[in-house]
C-alpha cells in the first residue's frame, strides 16, 4: 500500500515564500501530473531556441487538448513568477555590484558586507566586469 504522506527534507528558514509554494503545489500533484510536467519541461528545453516563459507554458498546457489539472496550471504560473523574480533580483544585484565595484571602487569584501551577500557571489560578478573592461 502506498503511503498518503511525504516527508520533505529540511528547508532553509529564509527560503522565499514563492519557492515553498512551488514545492507544496508540486507535492500535491498526482504522479501523472508531476510526470507530465517534467516531460513537458524536458522536451521544451531540448528544442533549439525555445525558452518559453511560464505564461507560455501555461498556455501550451491549456491548449494541448489533454486534461490538465488546475494544480499543474497553478504550478506553471507560479513558477513563471518565481523565475521572473529571480531574474529581476540577479539583474538588480549585478547593477548594484557594478555601481559599488566599478564606479565607487569598493572591494568585494566591502560590497559583500554592505549587501549581506556571500563574497563568492560578489566576486563572480566583479570578475565578469573585470573581463569586460579588458
């Protein structure tokens, strides 16, 4: 007999709410829906030049002619919002590091401390700007 419950591994206490919602929605999906979603994403990523945003994924799922659960559609919409948020945050961090590192000439350590971001992350962005200057 298959258990009715799942056990998630420990999750960071500062994990974004959107990420927790995605995990929860995915966990609630039937195995069939989970499999369909994974297959759809894998096939989409294999196609050359196809990088659908999540609203496009939802539209394709809705228009696919197959019966798609509301949990799956909600998951794809929420995933799109999360990816958009992550991209916006990455761009914002890159812009702030550019200002502090390239314009204000602050060190990686100073920037890391001021932004409360790991030095490795700041260093990676700073190295990118260094290569672009040369």
